[in-house]
């Protein structure tokens, strides 16, 4: 009876255990990636992993991995000397990245630290994009003000031209017909 109860308690504890560090860092990459287009995130990861963006897109779809999981799986495959396919197969069979790393004598700490840095870098991309948008908006407002000033100058010039034209035709009095018209 005690063993059954203990097994039940341990099973519950494992089920509600906090996420591992690699899971947290993978989730951080995924949260940061939500603020960007798929292509910009894949381009960033491509530069970090040395794999083309098209290949990463295909692997993400084929293996049904998040950006963070894909990053960690690639780093783990490289560090262990195994193929990405074998690492992902073990991950999909229920093993965590920590267990896969341990079985392959790979220290997971540097991979997790790298994942944390990637999450921050992707987050910074968002902030850079926000700064770029602010700068673009500021430039657009400047251009709009300049166009409005130009339109105002044009309107004043048209009004002045119209006044001069009306003065020249009827002697400056808009209600008096021109003496030259109708007389021969």
C-alpha cells in the first residue's frame, strides 16, 4: 500500500515538475520569434546554425518542432556528432534533450546558454525593428509636413495669379466687365 501511494505521489511530482532549463530557453526563443516574420527568424537561426533558412523551414515542418526546439536539437546534434534526425527521433520518443545529451556525453549547459543568448538576440531584433518603425514614422511625418507646406505655397501662388489675372482683364474690379470686350 505504501509503495503504491509513493509511486502515485512521485508520478504526480514528475507530471507537475517545473520545466527544465532547456525547455524554458526554447520557450523564450519561441516567444521572441512571435514578434517577427517566419523568414526573419529563420534567417537569424540560419546564420547561427550554419544551415540554410529553407532547410530549417523544412525541418521545422517535417519534425513539428518549435524554433527553440529546432535550435537546441541542431546544437545537440552537432555537439554529439549525430544526425539531426536521430536526435529528433529520440526527442519524439519521449526523451528530453537533457537525457539525450547525457547519453551522448555532451554537456547541455553551453547549449542552453547559447539558446538563452539566441532568445535575447531575437528579442533585440524586435526592439531594433520597433526603433526602425519609429524612425520611418518620424520621416513620414516630416515628409507630410513638407508636402503640406508645399501645397499651401502652391495654393497661395494660384490665388495670387488669379487675383492678378482678374485685375488685368477687368481693370481690377471683378464686377465691372472689361472695356475691351464687346467694343470694336
